[in-house]
């Protein structure tokens, strides 16, 4: 046991003895011990040695592969360039300052190393991008490929197709893990640049319409260059061109549209669409006549072609969809003072809604209204004042019905009736405007006959009292009104009458009797005569007796 000891030597002879002592110190023996971080691994294998010895101050390490170290807790890297596992015995000698020592050893097993090596032909390109991988790894027996897009493979030298449906460049990291049969592995990464797939499409808007049909083509997301073939022999470029399509035939025409577009990485795609262009009808209208007086009627003739229906607008608020080739329409200009123009439009329409419009116009001159006011019945001679209340006219033509006429605006005319019965006269006014439009108003005037008042006194002069018999010679009278001019009057039926005149003066008196003959309709005639009445003669004498 370690510690301090005294050694005693007793020496004796047959006769004598002697004793000697010597102190002896026994040092404690060190205990060598260590713990490696790994006792089994793949080359290159780095092992950390943790020295757990007790009592030693000096360390001598021998790693079993020729490597040595005097560090207390060294690290060492083992390599194995062979094909089999190598076992290395690690030895630790711990010693004290007095030369006491102890040895500990541990075997380390190192499997051969693996090196992952591969190449690929994936130069940067447009998706779908086919890439072939060539595996040149050493020391491996199995492989795991990660293509960086979620796909994997355990093939030795696989191929893989990359897709990129985004609008951006994608970098795919390829990882190869090579495994040895002992479980050793090595990892190598590379990258492949994948350009976006040029999967372009477009929709022509609108994709159908009437000729001329304008189409605006939309920009395609992700495209930077455009080559358009509009299908009608025209080409274009740019992201949003507009193009006008025509159809001069009678049937629908479809134009195939081709777009070859490229993205920013030069990847190109070809896409297609089509546009249908409907034929447009041709509207044509004939109107005859084109002008006239109110109310004005014209015949409208539809000469349109390629239409399935028509709509008429006459300019006066009226419309029609008549399919007749020809029809009439009447326009009015009641209160105007000038000619009114009415725009006429004919819109021809197809089943696809394609339209064409033809326009013309008619001119309607203002309405002329002939009208007048006059007394309708009177006795001959009957003076009539005609009040002209016509409108729209500036010249007048009167026909009075008795062979007389006038161009005055509001004339006066006297009618006579020499007969014994009522006589009607048809009055006509023709009013004419400056446009040549005219209207006629008619009116009947009834002229009643005038009676003929006439009488003959049986005497026209005589002495007072003078009895005069008036012989009635009137014609057509219903009543007679006598005024004897001496203050006496008489209303009587037709027939003779008598009257006695007196003269109380001293000279002759003259009386003018008047006869007014009146018909049943109130028509009158007057006549007069003269009566001379002498004063009464008083005979008287005296006798000189």
C-alpha cells in the first residue's frame, strides 16, 4: 500500500549483533482511463478522447494508426482508404513524476469512407426541363436523390423533369446522399435553374360581333414579346393590340387568331383563339315625294338588303316595324309658320343584332286653314261683311256665288234677289300660302226677296176735306205700314185703304204718304207719293141794305 515505511536490519554474529534502519516511501500507482467520443464510425472519423485517469501527470497516447500525442485529452482523425473496416487500438500510458505508470486501451473501428460525386446536363432552360444525372460516387452501395421540388429517387443515375408554372425563375437544389453498406454516407448538392413554362392563353374580347368588328386583345401575364396573326392576313405585335375585322359577305366568317409569345427568359408558347364576324345589313330607303303641304303623305320604300327586320323612325315621334316593302306615312304641320323638316331613319337589323341605318328627310309646309265668318241670311239687297279668320295663308280668292269674286282679305259684297223666293248663294274662300298650299272654306248665304212697295192714290190734289183712296199695288208683302204724313198711321194687311186729309190753314198743304211693305221674313220696301190739299173755301158776302 502506498505510504511511508521504516526498514530495520538486525545483523548478528555468534558473538555480536547490530541494528540499522532506513525510511522507505511507497508512491501510489496511477490509474489510466479514458472515454472516446466514438468507438465506431466512418472514415474520416474524428474522435475526441476524454482522459479520466487518476493519479497520473504525464500522458502518452498511441492511436493505433501510428499517431501519438502527449495531450491530456487529445482529438484524432482516422482514415480508412480500404474497402474493409479497420480496427485501431488506442493506448494511454499515464505516469507519475516517480515513474509510476498505468496503461489503458480501447479499440476504435473505422469503416471505409464514402464520397458522393455526380454531374448533370441541366443547363438553365425553359420548363418542362429534362435533366439527366450521372452518379460517380465512390464507396457507396445505395443512394437517395432529392430533386429540390418535392420529388425523390433511389436510382443510381436518375433522370428528372422539372416544371415551373410560376412567372419567376426557380432554383432547384439537388441533393445526393450516398450510403456505404456499413451505413456511412456523404452528401453533395448542386443546383439547376428552371425558367417558367410559357403556358400562355388569351380570349379575344369580344369574340364575336358585327362587321366592322373591333377586337382588343388582352395582355398575357408573363409574356414580354408578342407576335400576332389576326387570321385575315394582318399581323401585329405588342401586348394589347386592337384590330378591326370586316365581313363584306352574307354569311358569318370565323377568323383564326394565333399568338406566339415569349417570356422574359426567351421561352415561347403558341396559343390560339378565333373571332366570328357577322355580316352587316345595308339599309337603303326611298321616299317620294320629299316635300308637300300639311297634311303630307309620302310613300316610303325599303330597299335594304341582308336584314331580318327593320325599324322606321319618321321624325314625328312615330315609329314602325312594318316588313312591307312600301308603305305610306302622313306628317302634319298644324301651327307652324315655316316649313318643318322631319328626319326619317330606317334601321335594318339582322338576327345577330347587326344594324345599318339609312336617313333621309321630308319637308312639310305649314297647314293652311281657310275660314271666314259672315251673316248667313238677309234681305235683298243684302250687304255682307266677310271676316276672314283663315290661318297660314297670305293670298285669298273669294267666289261669292253670284258670279262675282274678290282677292281682298276681308271683302264686303252686296247680294240682290230680284225674284219672289229665297235664293241661296254658295260662297267659297280659297286661302293660299307662300308655299303654294291652299285650303277652301265654303258657306251658304240665303238672300230673301225684297217686297215691292207700290200704291196709287185716286187723287193727288183736292180741297179739304180731301178723301183719298190708296190702291195697294205691292208685291210679296205680308203687312203694310202706312204713314199718311199727317200724324196718322195704319198697320194693315195687304190691300187698298182710304184716308181723309184736312187743311185748316189758309194755304195749300202737301202731304207725303209713305208705304212700308214687309214680308213674312221682315224684308221691307218703301214707297211714297205726294198729296196736295187746298184749304176749305168759305163763301160769304154782305149786302148793303
